[in-house]
C-alpha cells in the first residue's frame, strides 16, 4: 500500500518484553491483557482523527476504522472485506473498473494522522504502561538515567 509508514517506537520495549516473558509465559494473563489495552487506548486519538477526516458519504468507511492492542503496542486499521475500497480512498491508484484516483504514497488519512499524533500516542502508551506496572506492583526498574536502557 504505502511506500513508507509511521511507527512509534518505545525505547526499552525489547527489554521490557524479555522481562515480562520472565514474569509470565501466559500471553492470556491479566498482565498481557492490560498491556494490550494500553496499546489500544494509546492509538484511539489516531483512529478518532482518521474517522473525522474521512469522507462521510455513508459513514461505512469511517465505521471500518478500528483499533487493536498487541503485546508490543497498538494498531489502527481501516477497511474490511465489506469495505474493500478503503485502500483506494486513502492511497489512490487505479481500480479494475477503470476508475482512478491520484496516488499518494503516504496516504491521505491514516499515516498523516499517525504522524501528527505520534507524540500523543506515545505519551498515552507510556502513562498507561506506568499505571499497569504500578497497579501490579511488579515493576521496580525505575530510573531517569537513559544509559540504563539496554535495548
């Protein structure tokens, strides 16, 4: 679809994953569920912006924008099997029926919203993870020394 995309990286995420795997190997545990919920909540502002910016002829396309949490963050998706035109609306190009829309490699809606809100998403994710670890009483690796990160 796009030639390039936006990704928000969390410094220390690989080390965090290793530490979590030492704590529990149950990916369905409440800890992993809380981390997934943090990722999903972090990307909701991006999804809201995309929903608001999309054309609203019927609302079907905006209704197909959804978030999901993963063990390492969150994702925003647009389109479904019943909304196969989502990529064409966002990126353009030619369709089999001959219709064309100018191609925009970085997209019109999803990637621009992600780029514009990346610091908001990162801040929300960081705050949610802090809350997860504080509530479970398992995270003791608190430091303001950036050299302590071992990714």
